[in-house]
C-alpha cells in the first residue's frame, strides 16, 4: 500500500513497497524495498527516465534501511550543525562543497585535516552519503534556526543503466518542526518494517519506536556541532569543571539539550574559527549587557514579522521589514541622522569596542522581555562612519527578524554567519538607511544614480558606503547592469568624505 509522509506542497516522502525479485547482497537489502518519491514544493524530484527507456518512472527502487540509517547516524548534525566549522557556508550547499574543495587549507591546518573536515560535513548533510549504491537525487539538508533548508539537483552516475532525474535544481524551505517530524516518521516506518521482517537486529535503532527522538544525544557532541568549537576548549575558556557548569557559564539551562539556547552559543555559531581573547571578552560583555539592560520591546518584532509574511526569500524579507519600520516611524524617505540615538529609542544598547580585528564586525544579542545589545568592533569596514552605521542597523535587523531560541537571540556579522539571516539583515540595513521610496521619487531615468555627482550626493545624504549604495541600487532596479554597479564601487569606495 502506497504511503505518503508529509505534504506534497511543502515536503513529503512517498513510499510504495516492493517485493524485489532481484539479487539482494546483504541483510540491509533483504527487506524494506520500495519505490521512493520525494515531493518538494508540489514536485516529485524522483521522477526519472532510465537509460535506454522513454517511459517516465515516478520514483526510484531502493532499499530504505540504508537511508534511514544515514538519518539516524547524521541526526545530531542535521539537528545542530547549522554551518561548517571551518569554511564559510554559501547560500547553496553544493556551491559550499565545491568552493571548499578548491580552497587551500588555512594556515596551521594540514591538507588532510582540511579535506577530512569537508568530507565529514558533506557526509552529514547530503543524502548521497546514505545511498549505499542506490540511485538518488543530489539532495542536501541543513538547519538554519527554525527552518530546514532543502536543496536538490540532478545527480550524475558513472554506471549504466542509471536514471536521469527530470527535476531542475532548486531549493525549498520548510519549518524545522515540520521537516523533523516527516524525517522522524520515515525512520520509524522503516524501523517497524525491519522488526516485522525479523531484521530488527541489523540496525540497533530498529528496535526503537521512534529512533530519531529516543536516542540521548551527547551534550559535548551537540555543543561542538552547533558552535564549531570542541567542548574541551569551551570548558577551558569558561573555567568549567563539568557539563552542568559549562551549561550555566554559557547561559544555557542546567538540563538543556539544545546547545543553541543562549546568546553566547548563538553568537559563537556565527564566529570564525580561532576566536581571539579580545573577541571572547566582547562576547561575555554582550552576554552581560543583555541581562542588565531593559526596554527592548516585542512590539517592533511583531511589526517586522507581520511585514515579512509575504516574503519567500531573505532579500524581500529585509526590504519589507525595513519599509514597515520606516512607515511606523513616519520617516517618509528621510535619512537616519543618528543611528545610535535611533537604536537607543528602540531599547537597544550600542557598545563601541576598541577591539581591532579582521572580520568580527558586530555582535548582537537579546532576551525576550529583557534587553537587547550590540557590540561594534573595529575593522577596516567599521572604521568608517558609514560602515559603523551599516553594521549597527544590520544588528537591528537581526534583533527584529531572527527567531528566539529558548527566549534568547544571538548573531554576529562575519563570513561564517548564517547565510539566510545575514542576507536578510543586510538588505534590511540597506533599505532602512537608503529607502527605495526616496530613490524612486528622485530617479528620472534608469542609471541616473550612476552619474558621479548624484551618486556621491546619495552617499553623503544617507550616510552609506559606496558598496552598500551600489548593490542596493542594483538590487532595486535603479542600475541596468552589474558592470555599472561594480564601476561605482571601484570609483567611490576610497573617496575621502567628511
């Protein structure tokens, strides 16, 4: 009997049991064979044509046990490893793996360790790692806060006959709770099938009713997966003698199973490897400030969440939230004269640190019903007035739009930050500082803002940098080509301004 787990219009797994007549090589293949279909956003990405055939098949005939086993073995990382610990995650997971493979190892990291780290991350997030010889779409899964990001593309196989998947590459986002439930139901279904076939002994998890949820995760492993920092290093950094003391020092609940439930751990997730002592000091400073200040209102977060409901991508979310906030403040296209004053009126404490670093530009954190704070460090970007303004407003974007986790929120502005949240907060900052409403009113023709005098006046009036302005103009349709955008950046990025 065909079974569908989930909803075809978002994410679903279709299973049509088979009684194979072909040779089965080892116990994992003796049972639980099915025609598998994966439905994402209303499309079955397993539809395929087999080599030499003109008949479309609705799925792939595979043993389900190795796929379920991969999910069980990878679950800690699917649930908590939201980005690679040693390489910045790009919006596309496939691009991340490809770029990582072409990148040289950082100083102090051996080539073998560098390649092993890439292989480990790939094996935890790409379904092909659990295919065990089966033909499956090139599907990848990664969590980002309260979302599950699903990406797929046609796979290429060396042997023949092999399927040609008909779905073009794409990605889909579903709520984490929904995705988790579907995957857990699938694994439970396979476990029951194995038990009914007297093969429950083949995989230890098959004896459990709900394998994904019955296992007790190791706290040290989950903490390292989430922050990218070994638990031993965190014990030393916090002066902790036990896991319980470490939880307390990191701001987690004593019995916390979710390592992402504190301002500190969420900030650490967004920071690059090898955090300096000075940056650690600023992390603790941020943590303390979010406990001591008050006044950050939930009203602004509710306003932002209402504004972004129609959005399906991070850029649109950022634009809509910024426009909603500007409308609420009746700014009518006016520039933001003093960002620090504006944040203070929102109940956000802005701290300018004297720490000089290469990329940890900003740290932000808040607690539900308590306080919100932002730390701006000194980097080449934030050493300019417009760079500092942009990072402060980017932090506001995180504070308004990032979801709370155990009533806490933390973020940082680095190359290792969450791609979706980073892009959303960045477009929020660009739109809040340089409103499209004012740009439309003053534009008389396409590329009119590319005129040097007009572009420079725009930078001066709204207090933004050349890169922010040029990308914003391009993204909002005021420039006709990326070449014009890049020319503006090259010409005006180093112009001395008051």
